[in-house]
C-alpha cells in the first residue's frame, strides 16, 4: 500500500526512500543543467548521496525532506525545509525538479505550496526563506505568495563568474491571508468552503 504523504493539487510529497529515490537523486545531482542553480552543484558520489539519505530518513530535528511524485506516481524531484531554527520558528526551503519533462507544468509551484502549508499548519513555523538564481524558481516563489526581500550580490560562483541570488520569504500571517491557504485548511479539516 503506497504512503499517502502530503497531497497537493498535482503532486504528492512522500518521505524519501533510498530504494525508490536514490538512483534519480544521483542522476539529477550529477547533471550540470539540473544542478546549475543548486547550492551544491559539483556532483555527488553514491556514498555522499547515501549519507544524505541516511540523514533525511532518520533525523528530523532540523530538516524535513520529501520526494515529489506527480499524478501518475512518477518521482520528479525533491522538496525540503532545512536549517529549521525552532526558537525563531524559521526554516530555509529547498527544491529540485529533476525530471526535465516535468519542467514548466506547475509541479514546483504545487510542491512549494504543499511544503509551505505543512510548515505553517503542522510545524507552527513563522517564516520560510529561500534564495535562487533561477528565473523559474523566482516565479514559483511569487506565485506561492513569497515576497522578494532583496539580492545577495555576487553570492554564488557559477560558470566562471559571480552571480546574484534573489532572496525570498513568506511569513505565516501572509500565508494564512492567501485564498489557497483558507481552502487548504478547510479541506484538511474535512469541511467544505462555506463562502
């Protein structure tokens, strides 16, 4: 019986399982086009990725990670909350959609919405931050209600030059003011929208 996980409109987030998801992670993280905008983009060895899976499968004090599945149960990426600071109730988000055929179809936006809903509704976080050099990820953040907070100038060395990182964040009160937040709360409580 499959794990239900966290459901969105188009995706389902499930706990990473090395038997199901490790091979895709190795392929994606060693593909320069896919990993170009990631913080760690120099490739990974099987041993490094196995150690990462060991951490995310067993330690949830400061990191939550999920495999992203599409409507057909195909594994298309990973999404996570990292460096959770429980005192300040904030975290940093991460996302990779490694399956090229899934690019541009709204899966990243849905995965970020599901992750954000979980962070605020279930973990009681106050703030989620993200940074990106990827124009597509910038649009994802904007569609999900994240606000542009600034630019980390010349933050990352890529392709022989320094590149800026765009800084985004969303606060719990901003999330709860969004229409999709109200709808998802009512659905998760088993109540139809009465408006």
